């Protein structure tokens, strides 16, 4: 577990992945194929990080952004 190489970029991707998976689980999302869901979450995390490569998180609320992104991917209304 502690053998992961920690980099700023790696941590950002892992944070996004964890947040996406957490939010999906919180909403009870399950497509019926956990391997497919995990592959999608990984892809989404990469997409999110690419989209926000230049985002200044001091000016944009990260939690709002990852939540909106995830709920859009899950086709779930945020409210």
C-alpha cells in the first residue's frame, strides 16, 4: 500500500478517482458490472484532470466541480 510513488500529479489523479468513486457510491450507483464501473471511474478521473489542468483551485471550488462532473457522468441531478 505504501509502495505507491507519490507525485503531485499522481495524487491529483488519485484524489479525483477517490472522489468520483465515493460520490457514485454515495448515490448508490452500480451498473451491474463492477469492473466496467471501475474502468469508467478511472477514465473519468483522467478526463477531469485533463479538463482542469489549468484550473486555479484557489479560485474554483474543487468539491463543486468534481461533484458536478461526476453527477453529469452518472446522469444524476445534483439535488
